[in-house]
C-alpha cells in the first residue's frame, strides 16, 4: 500500500510540475516589506489549471516578473545561484531534473520517466528545492528610534558634555542584497509565505537593529556637532535630516558594520523631538544671550539697557539718583568703549561747569525736572 501511494504521489506531483508558471510578488504587501518569496499564479481570471505543482519546484520556461524597485534572488537547495536587479520578465531555466518540462522542450524521458523514478525514491516528493525571492531596493520607511532616558555626548561648540532625550525615524536601504540574505536574514524567513519586515515587532532581527541604532545615537550626535562643516551647532540637528543621517549611518557602521557585514545603510532621518536636560538648556540660553550681544546688535542692546537704567533711577530717586547714575554711566561707558570707538575724555568730576552741562543735558532729555536742575545748579555753584 505504501508503495502504491508513493508511486501515485510521484506521478501526480510530476505531472503538476510539468506546467509552466507565472511568478510575481504576492498581494497585500506592506510598504516596509524587505524580503519575500515570489508566488506562482496558478489561475488568471478563471483561466489556467496549474494548482497541483510542488511548492519548492519552478518549472523550466516559467516566467518571473521583477517590478521596479526590486531585485530577484534565485535559490537552489538553499544556495543563492543568481541575482537580477533590472526590472522586467525573466524565464526560469535549470539543469535540475525536477525543473524539466515537456512544455519547455526538455523531452519526454527526462521530463516524465526520470522524474517519476527520482520522486519515487523520495516518497513522492521532488529531491530538490528551488525558490525565487524578491528583495526591496527602495528606501524602507517608518523605522523608529527613541531613548527612554538622557544620552550624553561631548559638544564641540558648547565645549562641554550635553544630554538629551530624543526620538525620531529613519529610512533604510538594502545596498547589498546577497550580503543581507547570507549574513543577516534568519532561515525562517527564507520560506514561502514569510515576509521579512523591519517594522515587525515580532521580528527579532529587526529589534536588534533598533537597539543598535539607539546605541549609536550618542556617537552620531557627537560626530555631527563636532563636524566643522556643520558649524558645530546642536540647534541645526532638526533642520538637517540628510546631514544627521550621514552622521548616524557612520556611527552605526563604526559600531556595528551594517554596510560591510549586512549590506544595510541608513539614508534619511527625521528627528521628531529633542528634550535637553536642565544643564544643557541653561547653556543654550547663555549662548543665545551671547549671540544677541555680539556685534552692532550688542551695542544697541547695551545702550538701550543704560538708557532704561537712567530713566528708572530718575523716576525713583530724583536728583540724587541721577547723580549716582551719572557715575555709573561713566563706568558703563568704559564697558561700551570695548565695542564702540573710544570717546573723548570726560571733564574732571569737580568741575562745576561740567556738572552744570551734564545736568542741562539731562533736563533737555526730560530725565530730570526744572526743580531738580535748579537744585543741582545751586549745589554746583555753592549757593
């Protein structure tokens, strides 16, 4: 009985595998799918009847359609035997006995009798395994990263260590499909019906990549902020997605050899948020103040501050306050002279003419009243 079943299985599967087939990508794939098996279409709009072929055999003469943005990997008994990166239609040809077909002109003996005998020896199953897999050559989106606590790096512009909590996303590309499959993809994904997706939470290999990206964030920030070509400014990070992507890709390559060992590369990044720690926020405020007080803008701010101080002193303390502020403004003039051209030397402090001239200027500016001026005049003249 077992012998009859084996023969029946051998003949039935052999006849099913004689048909040429049409292989293409499966339906309903997510945009983030990176690797998946080509699927045969046994029927098309109700026409065709190839529904009994073996799942691990591709018949000679079968056509495989490679869409734009994908590459095609061919396997024979678990080994990569071919790769096509150009889109278009390809015809399958193999010297394997199990692929031979009378419809492909391989003859009756090899296609039927020899296959039947070989499959009989394997209990009705073909003694070979063939597969075609599509690999995405596009940018694969929606790969996310984030830190639960602050990461720290040395900042060249601030000249100290800074820290932040950050999150964002990046696009990834398979730059060497053969290296990617041989060195990184688990064997469980090299089966019909399986889809390798970097965003799949149940994909342990993808989770490892996430952990490596998070571990590379601090070195990436350091590479970016210490690059003279970027102006050493941490504040440019969220505006320069390509520049930071290169820094992150370099950091990942330095730490984990994504490109050289796995055929992977980070292409673009989008930083959603950066939340600096308290010390870094204070440092950034100081830098902002320093920027605002530099150059001509600094002169304007300093003069406005002095004028505001003189007005407040006049309102709160009258003539005495203005006399004290006059001395302070002399000191401020010394500070301002570091940014402005040096002014002529002021008259001696005990010169009554100089005192009256200063008081008259303050009266004309509306900083003191006529009564205040008369009191200062009397005091200066000893009346």
